[in-house]
C-alpha cells in the first residue's frame, strides 16, 4: 500500500466503522473477504489480473451497502467489477451478498477509491460509477467531495476511449458542481468527457437495468429528485 507520506496527504472523511458486525458477517469477513480483497503495491495494476476471463472491467466508487454492485455483478457475470468502500459495515454487507448469490466476479478495496484509481493501468476500465456520493453540503467541506480535478484526472487515465462514467445524485448543488468540474477539466486538459444527454429525459431517467438503491429510495421519500449523468470518455 502507499507509504507514510502518501497516506498523510489524503484523508478518508466520514465514518469507517459503525455497529458491531453480525456474527455471520464477521465470519465472512474472516473467511471470504480475503479472497476477494484487492491488494496492490507501488506499481501499475492491470485490473484484469484480479479476475479470470472477463469481457469488461467496471469500478464502483463508494458502493455503500453494495446493492447496486451486487445486482450488476449478477446481471453481468462476464464483467469483472471492482468496488471501493472505506466503511467496513458496507463492505461486510457486500461480502454477504457475494456469498448469498455465489458471485465470483467482484473484487473489493476497503479503502478510499483514489488509492486504487491512481494505480490502475491506463485505459483499463470500461465503466465507472459514482452513485450518490456524500455531498458534503457545507461550503467549507466542499473540498471533500469525491469529484474534483485530481479524481477526474485519474478517471480520464483509467477509462478506455468510449468508456463511460456514471454519476447519480439527488443534491442539485453537487450535480451542478460535477457538471462544472467536468466542463473545467475539458477546457484545461482538452476534451475528455462528453456529456451524452440530448434532452432532460436523459438525466431524469434511471440508467438501463438500474436496480435502485436505499439512498435513492430515501431521497425520493424525502422529496428530492435523483439525477443521472453519463459521460463518455473521448
């Protein structure tokens, strides 16, 4: 993993552990998790080396309880899906789903996704998901938002030409923030991410095969409107 200077340069904001794990979850974290955990050193990581024969490799950043990731893995058994999540209890939930569904195409990093992104081989991802990330609504905390010039740079490098970045949120300010940062990145680094929307229906309609998430359900209950953005890597 990264050295002392690297880990001190970055911080994982928010909780990394909640209530004590249930006995079954704790047992699976001891027995199943080591076999699906992502480990890497200082070199470049080809994500295909983590799987057997797969047609594509996808990454979900901050998968929460893992509902979306597990659904996609079950629907796309020929796709290798990596997920990053610092919150241990969320990781334990996904590990339980892996066991229940017999998923063999999931790999997990129980840490900040930025550590993995910066190590990925260029053009090694076919799709990346950033779904309902923590909005950090207070202005003084905006700098903690996952979408920023650094992470867009990592994603630009890791996504293949034609690859897709999906971002979903129910927070209007974060949606505007994301569009503004992508636009600025394109101006400063050259056209990199193409927003694929052609009409309002494109960002109001869930992605094809979208299973929904508990965060989305909560947002709708509380009167917030989800937005679904798709960007194609040029």
